[in-house]
C-alpha cells in the first residue's frame, strides 16, 4: 500500500493518464474532422480498460523495466498507446509453437 503514496508513482500515474486523455482527445478530433459522431458513452468500457491497464503497468514499472523503462515521457507514451502496448508485451512473452 505504501507504493500507492510514492510521489514517483503518483507523478508517473498522472502523466500516464494524461497520455490516455491525449489519445482519446485525438480520436475525438479525428472524428470531428471526418464528420463522424463520436459517442463517449459507448467508449467508457475501452477508456476504463485503458486506464486500468496503464495504471497497472506504471505500478509494475520495476518488474517490466527490462521490456519498457517507465520514465516521465515513457509514462505519457504508455498512456497514449494504452492497452495495445500491454497486449504486445504479452504476445512477445508467449511461447511460440514452431509446428503451426
């Protein structure tokens, strides 16, 4: 529980969540440019999933430092890339079946 009050964790978490916000604001901007209706209420499950995965990755930053170093800038990029980064890490660590 002590790590949740660590200033480094709080700072990187805020930066990561700002990255999530940047990502979704970019999607909103692109939708407006294309004159497509963007409904946030339909996006809440994805937004919530992205926020949770991003915060978990920041929390586990020491465990994943060999794969991704969570610096201040890295936290923003982690939030921006969202759960796609997490899924790519999982895929890279899965054993490959040479027979397929």
